[in-house]
């Protein structure tokens, strides 16, 4: 008989709250970094409920700090005066060496920082951010054709 996980074990496991599926379509992700996120009020409760979106979000370096801009975390349904502004910029926590490395990479032409997913790790919210280079239309078509070819190969292998 399988043992069910306790609440504490469930909370400890990584759980993806939201992901930016569009990022892998629009960008070549060259490097990814895990960053902490500074939250206010009831934002963590909203994240645990899965009320977040990063589809239009991006990250910027400003005054030696990394900020997540455009991410939406909906107000907590049972909050009152403690609710937060859903679209406010949020500070991301990374090591200074990672920040320097990121700054050097994005100064190159055509690179940007995009959030890939928000997840809960050991009860804390983490954002996986990627250093990305934009795809051209012909790159997107090539990616689609590669994906379709792989899908056809998998179907043929299952058919045997």
C-alpha cells in the first residue's frame, strides 16, 4: 500500500505556479538562473492559489538591481486592506556575481532577460529567468518543422 505524502512533504516539493510557454517560442534560451522574488502582503497566498501570469513579463537591470516588470499576481480573494497592487514591479534576488555576468551578456546586441516560470520551492517563491536571444521568423519555422518531424518519428516508433 502506498504511503500518502503529509502536508509538510507536499509543501517541500517543487511546484510550478505558472510558466511562460511563449518564451521558448519567441527566444533561444541560452542560460537560466534561479532568483528569489520580493513579495508584499498576500502575494504569496495568491501564488499558492495559482493566480499569477508572466506571459507579458520581462526583467530589467536598474540601479544595480534586477526587477521583474509586467508580471501579474492577482489580489488574494480573502485579503482586505493587506491586498497588493497586481501589476507592480517586483525585485528579484540574485547574487552579485550572477548580476555582473547577466549585465555583461545582455549588453550584447539582441539579448534580453525573460522569466521562464514561477515556482514554489521549500515554501518560497522562486523565478527562473533566462538570458535569451530573439528568434527570427525563419528560426521559428525551423523549430516548428523540427518539432513536427520529431513527433512523426515518435508516432512511427510507437506504431511498431
